[in-house]
């Protein structure tokens, strides 16, 4: 996580410096349609240094004024191995939502800062290889008395995301860098035998109902 935060901060600084050179007078009134396709680069790079595998692609379409429709699809394989738990999870995740452009020169350049929101859902496969069995002892303390496992099962989860991001054009090319921060809020979780889902593809390790993720990607402007 520290590596991701460092890379993201450097990216945002770079994006800010590039966009600071633009004048707010660049605003135009033309409602020009724009369509992008892109992929996340940060998580595939990070997968070389961890057991987590996460791949994500996205499309975006500016349909009116400052409003952009966004759809994302990804695949994640992850695990939770803490406190006598050993859980594997893998599956696709889907996200859809909108962005709202904050900067005035987006129409002309296709780059700028934005905020937005997403609805996200994942139907995934979970295997609980090991979990602790606990009970209260005579001193009213919780102690582990054994271990057990559960078979492979299909579960699901859904969450909401807030989005803060920026898009920076690479020179005069149709390629753009995307830097995005996503706070996530779990709203739905289908459990296996009433056991909390400790790792959720697309959401992350579930140590609570709030999480955060980062995306540093590259996109191509179709038109």
C-alpha cells in the first residue's frame, strides 16, 4: 500500500504541474462528445510484489456538457491469511457510474480534474481453507479450541464508490494518463454459512465496511 500511495502522489503532482500550465480562459462552449478506452497499470505492476492479482479495464463517454458515463470490468484473485484464517477468493467485478468534470478546458484537451461515483458488484468464488473455532473459557476469555474449513462456494457483494481523479494528455497524442482515488463503502455481502467475507474482489480485504483503492492507468481517446 505504501508503494501505491507514493506512486499515486507523484502522479498527482505531475498531473497538477502539467495542468497548472493551462489557462482557465481555455473554456469553450462546444458540447463535443468524447470516448475513451483504458486499462489500469498500477495493480498489475503491484502484483509482481504480492500474491494479489488485479486487472481492470474501463470505458468512458462524455454524453452531455461536463457529464461522463463510465463502465469498468475487472478480475481479482486475492487471499486473507491472518489470525488463523486462510481464505482464497477470485472473480470478476463490475462498476458503472458517472464523472463530473471540474476544469474548464476539458472540452478542448480531454484532460482535467473530476469527481464522480460508482455502483459496483461482484459475483465471486470463495474457499475458506481454514478458520478458527472459538469459545469462552471459565475465565470469560475467548480462546481458540480448534480449526475447521468450508467448501468452495459462490458468494457476492456490492458497494458504492466515491471518485476523485484527473486525466493528463501525453503531448499531442491520443494517449492519456488517469490517476484515480476511490473510497469504497460496502452495502451488501452474501455470506457463506453466516461467515463474514474477509476478502472481496474489487473491494479488497474486508476489515470493515469502508476501504480505499487507487488506479493509475492509461487510456486512448477514440474520438
